[in-house]
C-alpha cells in the first residue's frame, strides 16, 4: 500500500462518517480498499464478495452496507495496527 496508506485511511474514515452514502457507494469503496490493501485476488476480497453474495440473496441494501462498513473498520484497524505491508 506504501505512501497511499494515509490517503486510504482518510477516505475510509470519511466514508464511515458520512451516513448518506448508499450501499452501492460503500460496497464499491470497500472493493477498492481491499484491492489496494491486499490485492484483487486476496482471501480478504474473496471473503467479502462471497459474504456479500449471500447477504444479497437474503437481506436488504442496509445489511450489505453494514457488512461493508464492518470490513472498512477492520481494514482501518489492520493498517493502523501495522498488520499490512
């Protein structure tokens, strides 16, 4: 992630703070964040997209948004905790 880490963290925190974002916006940002942090073919990306597919079959956009917010919070914690490269 390199020098862009601070910019990703700033944007992630802004997305979480702005409740007016739609589920689609949150999901798209989450995909971008996961790809930038772990790679497009990472286990984290796979877990997110698999869970999202299951949620989409049974739940509302609100639930999908909540799932993406949880993933964003986790990525923030991993970056700030020094757990990513």
